[in-house]
C-alpha cells in the first residue's frame, strides 16, 4: 500500500483559497532526497512530512526546491490532518519537533491556534535593487533572520505591486514581506509575501511571516491582538496574538484532496 498524502488549504475555510500544503505522515524517517523529490512532484509552496515520536511528531517542511526552517501554513495543515485522520483525539494538542524548536497546535472551535516563536525585525538598509524589483516606494525597511519586511504607504500600494521575480531571486534572504495598515475595518493590516529564491514567487498565506508582522504592528498600533489579511490572489485570514516572545497564529483549514503515493514512488 502506498503512503497516504493529503492536500489541505490553510488559513481559509473555503476550498481553493488560502495556502495549499501537502501533508505526508510517515511510519519512519525518510531521506532528504526522497522528501525533496516528492515536494517537487507535488509542486505546492510546501510539503510537510511527519512521523511519530514519543513526545509528539517530527515535522519538516520542503518547498519544490529546498527545505525551510519554519512554515506556518503547512504546520496548520499538518495539525488539521492529525485530528481529521484520528491520529490525535479532538481535545489533544499537537506537538511538533522542528528545526525551529517545539511548536504546538490546539483546536479552538473551528480555529486552530499555533504557538510559534516571534521573529522580530530590526531596521535595515534596503539592498541595492530591491526597490526597483518591487516597484514601490518604501516607508520602512527592516530585516529579521529570515526575511526583509517592507512597509508601504497604503493597502492599495500593497495590492497593486507587480514585482520583478527574476530580480528578487538575487536576494540573500528567504523572502520579502510587504505590508501596510488595512483600509477595511475587518482587518488591522494586510501583507503579501514573495520568496522566489525559495522556489515560491508569491506565497498565498504565510504563517511564519506573521511571526514578524505581529510584533511589527504591535509596536505601531500599541496592541497585542490582530486580524490580518494576506492579499494574494487566493487570500488568507490570520489571527495574530502576541504572548511574550511567542506569537499565537490562528487559522482555519479545509481538506481538498486525499490520495496515495504509488508503490514505486513510495519505495524509491
């Protein structure tokens, strides 16, 4: 029997919205080359691999081109699958051992809350060519250990961006977060996330980016809880709450596909 693989749309309650991730629960660890091959075959922004451990599950994330150290939407999707498939009881928390330490997920009604590390930015100078690649006028530039964060003057400017992805691939960081205050009372801030150097031109809904966006907007708005919208073509809604040096990310998820890797692919 082939390995089961599930495709989940995260940070949404509607199929074909939010951010799709593939989730594969393994009976035992597999090699990195095999995991990368499957992620390339799935061709989604992230494929998550889990296998059970005594204190929870090991969790790793792969884009079509590389492994990443932190991913929110594929963690949300992984927790969703664990509860949906009966690997965890409905009231049981999910515990994930990852390259970014222990991450947990809990069910809160229709929402799933992820406990992630905050990744605060510091002011930085924009690298040569970044403004031209994004085609935008910057209000603020910062950088954390993963990404640049760019504040623009308006939501309209964020939504209107048409980046030069070829130029962005030259960036030395994982990606670029672009953000502004929201024009809608429904949301506190909006963002977009570009990571062509990691094999993803634009990520539809990026949980890990909100580990930076939460502290960023807390400093500016004087609050610790937000409802955020990622203004990609698919869109995604993220609840954000600061708790010390942690960020609690809330989102919904919906399964859109269940299948199996064929026997030959499973054994390769």
